[in-house]
């Protein structure tokens, strides 16, 4: 257990170093294709979340890391552009006519959704206060990293790093322990 924790901390440190080393260049690459600074920032976070999940770039040379990150960024840009092309433009009045997405769900689906939200609340409560705050501001309030940085009097890069660490920590809380896997 202790060795797993140390290994996780080592991986986190490597990922944070990868982010600090390449984030600026990858963001410049993304901004060539995505003109909204907020959307470009969000895609940057998605790129490094993909790196965090796969851990592929860690053992690579610096040049290979950049190439891997740019390939992931390119794919994220393509996905973003496809989403934007498919997303129909609707008037605000139409969007407000149906504010409840749960209207079409069965009672069982509503119960499952509520159960998943309860699990998320428990896991969020287990995070340190600063991690909870940055996640709530980003996903609960819909603030961009620059807005969160201004709100918390921190740099944009510090907020991006904190957001990545927070999501990683939350993800580890969702992973079953070895004991749970053996009993399941």
C-alpha cells in the first residue's frame, strides 16, 4: 500500500513536470486552431488529462513527448470542431422551455442518477478543501481556469496544475481497492 502511494506520488510529480515543461507550447499549438481562449484552455486540460490517464508520454524522450502531446491535442481539436459543427444553434427561449433533463427519464434512471451524484458528493467531500473548491468553481460554477485564478488570486498555471491534481485524486477515489476487486 505504501509503495503504491509513493509510486502514485512519483507519477504525479512526473506528470506535473510534463505539464510545466510543455503546456505553454501545446497551448500555442491549440490556439492556432481554436480562437476562443477559454475553449483552448479547456482543451489543454483535456490533453493533459489524457496524458495522465495513459501515462504514455512519461518514459518518452522530450521530442517524443511533444509529438505525442501534439497528436493528442490535434485529436482533441478535431473532436471539438466536430462537436461545434453538430451542435445546433438554438434560441435562449427554446432552451429555457425545457429546463429539466430528467423529464424523459424513468424512475429507475432518476434513482440511478441520484445514487451516482451521492457517490460523487462523498468522494468530493474526501478531497482537501482547496481541491474541492477548484472543482466546484470549474464544474459547478462553470468558470474557466483564468476566472478561477482571478477569484483565488493565483496564477492560471497554478490553477491548471491544481485542477489536474484534483481530477487525478478524484479519479483514484473512484478506483476500487485491491480488496474490493478481490471480493467483487
